[in-house]
């Protein structure tokens, strides 16, 4: 029997995975006129990481995008969920810290980046994930 906690955990996993993929979809113009676009993302990457040389921004943008696509897909299918959720937590915490350093604490708080990171850390502590590839593979 599925409990409320298992359903909540499943929804958390789906919401986080979808959140990562939605951000990528925006920078790749998949949201149409609502998209931010690739160049805006590269510029924002440079602004957020102003403590790094500006010429790092395009590479960092590509690495972040590939990482976010991987995290999003792996969370949606529920594969290696705890490891992927830990990676997501660290990535979003680094993003929140970079935002704090570059723009001040208000921006990452307004965009709930610390809350997103904490949700990823929470997801990484759940021992069992219903409706996941992990669950399927563990019961074979």
C-alpha cells in the first residue's frame, strides 16, 4: 500500500526533475516567446560567476546545461535517485552561493534557490522511491 509520504516523495522527485528540465527548455527556446534564450543564459552565467574570468561563461553554461539535463531525466525516471539528488543539492547550493556572492542574498532567496537545494538534500535521504527505476531494479 502506498503511503502519503511515498506519494509526497514521488511528487518531490518529479517536481525537482521537471524544474531542472524546464530551466533547460527555456534557455534552448523550447518555451517559445516565454524562453530566456541561450545567449541570455550565457550572459547570466557570466554575471552570476563574476568572480571567474568572463571567457569561462560559455563552457560553464554548457556544462551546467548538460548536468541539468542529466539530473532532470535521471530524477524523472528515478535512477540512482539518492546520488542524483545529492548532486542536484550540491549544484543548486553552489548556484545559490554564487548568486549570493554576485548579487547579494536577496536574489537567491527571491528565487527560492536555497529551498530548492534543501528539497534536493531531503530527497537524497529517502531510502525507498516508489514508481522509480531504482525500485524496479531492486525488486528483480
